C-alpha cells in the first residue's frame, strides 16, 4: 500500500471554516464512492487553523491521473468540487486551478 500526503488552505474565515467542516459531515455518497473506486483505501483530512493536511492510502491500481479522469466524468463530484472552492484557496506557488498539493516526505522514523 502506498501513502500520499497533500496540503491545501481554507480561506481564513472562521464562519467559512465551520461551514466547510459541516459539509464534511455530509459528504455526497457519489463523491465517496468515486474516491474509493479510484483505488483509495483510506482518506483522512486534518486541519490546524486554515491549513489542511490529507493522507491518502491507496492500492496498486491508483494513480492521480486515473482519479482525476474518474472525477471529471462524474457530475456529482464536479458539483462537490465547485462547492468546495467557496471555502478553499490554493497554496502559494500553486498553478491556476490546482488544489491539493502533494507533499514531499522529508523524515521518517520506524521501529525495527
């Protein structure tokens, strides 16, 4: 199993952040199915202030390109993504339209 970590910022507005979290208590079932069907085994999102951190654990068939193509074909996923831009803002250095940015692993400690 592979793991990817990504980051994204929310707009720094407490009311918008609260609304964003409320939406994540009722994620569209079609969106969740699309994510799982793309090869994601586990997805977690954490937040501190307006910075978010997402962990994806994926199977061997997963690719970001495949996930993006599947999302592009699903109107309900596109509706969700458009709604989320109300709350989200790209990280500094992002390309136009780019949301979650893949993070580089810089340190790991494992018990042997």
